[in-house]
C-alpha cells in the first residue's frame, strides 16, 4: 500500500497498518536453538525504509461502522467502500 501510494498516489481503504516492512528469517544455531529475526527492510520508490504505519484515505474500522453495517464483516465493508470510491471517481475506474 505504501509503495502504491508513493509511486501512483493510490487511495488506501481499510485500517491503519503497524508499519513494519521487513523480511524475517528463522536461523538455526549450532546449539540447536533458533532465532527469528529481521534481516532486511523494504524501501519505497523514494528509497526510504518502509517503517511507519499507513493511515488510510478512507478508514474502515469498528468505530466508523453505521448501525446498518453492524452485521457486515469488516473485510466486506472495506471492499464495499473501495468500490464506492472507484464508482464516485470515474478516473479511478478507468485506471483500474
């Protein structure tokens, strides 16, 4: 999402992210123990490490649910909001 936002100005729909974009590996030690660690971090098109969370353009969380949406799963509600965003902005529909 961060790369799409940086490179194409994409709208982000959903929940805030934690902000850790790293490759994690499990290393086996000679003692038989294992260590789970991050050995690389991803960067965006601007070359900056993706280490901060993303605030969505359109937030979809429990706090913003309407009474009518109370029974709709958040994943479905997120998709509905994204489709509404595309429908309301014809230039996004063509790009998609």
